[in-house]
C-alpha cells in the first residue's frame, strides 16, 4: 500500500474513532483519544521517516495495542490488577509487529 493511501486510511480511521469516542464527552476520554491518535501518528512517522514500510497488518496491530490501552485505562482507577492485564497483553501484541 502506498504511503499516500496508507496515510489517508490511518487518518480516516483515527478521525472516525475520535468522533465515536468524543460522543462520551468525558475529559479523560478526550485525553485518551488524543493519546490514541498521537500514538498512531508517531507510529506512522517512524514508518515513513525510517522507510520501514510496515504493512497494513502492522498498523492494525498497533491500533489494537492502542485500543486496549484506551479501553482498559478507566479500569485502572478501580483496581491496580487491570493495569497488570494491559502490561501482559501489550508485549504479546508488540511482538507481532
């Protein structure tokens, strides 16, 4: 997939997720959405600047890692054990990259 198309697809998915998650109207939610989009932008910039040429599946893996962080982060306030779940899942997903 060309960088131009990949960039449009990632931007489109990120904006769609921003719109969906913005509907919750929570300050912590908007911060989590910003961190999700920032993570995807950093991943794309690393891919583009170093000419790694990740495939689309790598972007899906990265979105999954960031999505787990996005979805599980409110549970951190309930119990510290939920933080351990994220720290268990993220390295496994990171190894897929």
